[in-house]
């Protein structure tokens, strides 16, 4: 697969000095950029609910050596499926991306990658992910297959609803159910509560992210919660952040064990969301991007304490 044009130095919305721009062979860069490998925050946000699911499962049923493989498989799967999902998103959004200043330098609208090449690349990533999924038990396999529907729908959501962030949340937090099921062979009330909390968290952070594009989105008719909430966004996001905390607290309580460590982790998660809310200025695009990326730390705090709660 060959790029159609000379590879530019970077994509406009990628972090400066990322490893793809600095170290990847030039022939690989369009494909890695198509998978957002130059922007790892999306992989983190897909991975962290998986790690939450492992922690909750250990709290409910006790730790197992197989949990180490679940953690590794989740990491590899998050990287690959995030890449496949972003590739699909760029295929479906290639005309929109070409009309937005922040995204017109992406590989497809800039002419570095053809649609046919992107489809092949998407299939390669999804195929490897499926092979990893086959190691996690039949309940997890069925959940993984079902998630494809959510991944396929998400890029179109902003065309027919003001709430595309809900569809992103449905897809990005599916891993909490899958990882829990990989450990226990079932889906209980605790991961379902965590799943709902994760969806509220996704609405919180992705609305912050979407505030970067409200003017361009209005011009081309793309819907988002950032446009829907408008000047009321900080107040509405406070409610969604609170809902995320309440549902995650319920998930921890429902496991029946490791409550102290789990709730300490949730307190750290809550403090981080309050810090983001306090710093939020919807009109500051660079500030919104910084806050969005900081959600890796918020989710990681909770994941680490859930892991400790499951081990002690």
C-alpha cells in the first residue's frame, strides 16, 4: 500500500513530538496516523474501562493468573480496535474532515491514503483483534462481536442526533463488560453499573473535546453535545460528571469486597473531574484539548485502585 502524496511532517491535531512523527519510517506514517497512533489518548480511553472491568472482577471473584493475560489482551485489543475504529471513522468522515481546518491534514482527505487502502488496513487491524478475542472465553467473544455494531454506527451518529457522545460512550466503555466477562464468564450488575458510569464520563470528556470544533461543526451541520449545551455546557457537564461518580460508586459497592480501596480510587477520580470542570473554558480550544487528554490520568487513578482492591 503506497501513499499517494508526499507524507507531511505531522497531522494538525496530533501532539507535537509524538513518536510517529519522530521515529516511525516515513512509509508507515500515513497508516499509523490513520490509526491515531500519534494520538494515544483514544487508546487509553478505550483501554481504561477494560482495566476497570478486570479490577471489579477480581474484587468480586478474587484474582487469577489469567487476569495478567486479560490485561495484556485488553491493551493490544484497545490499540488495534481503536485503530480500526478510527480508520472506519476517517473513511466515513473523509468529506467532513476535508472541510474542517483541524482535520483536513488527516491521511485520507489529504490524499496520503486511498479509501480502498484504508479498508484493507481496517480489516487487518480488526482481524488481529479477533484472534486475540478468541482467547478470552465464549461470553467475552460474543460481547466482542456485538461491539462491532456500536463501532459501525458511531461515525454516523453526529449526522442524525445531537448526542453522538452517547454512541461513543456505548462503544468506548464496552470493554468493562468484556473484561469482566473474560474473568468471570458472566456479566453481573457491577460491570453494568460501571458501564453506565463510563458512558456518563465519556459524555463529560468528549463534550469538552467537541468544544474545539463548534464553529466548524455549525457551518457544515455536524451535531454534538458541545453545540447542544452551548453556554450551559459547564453546568450540564457537572451533572454528567456526578452521574459517572454515582454509577461507579454503585459498581464498587455491588462487588461486595475491597470497598475501601475502591472508594479511595473513586475519590481520586472525582477530584480529577472537579479539577477539569473548574478549569474548563469552552471558548479556549487548546485548553479543552489539554483537559480532554488529562482524562487518561482520571481513569488510570481509578483503574489502579480497583486493581489493588482486587488483590488485597
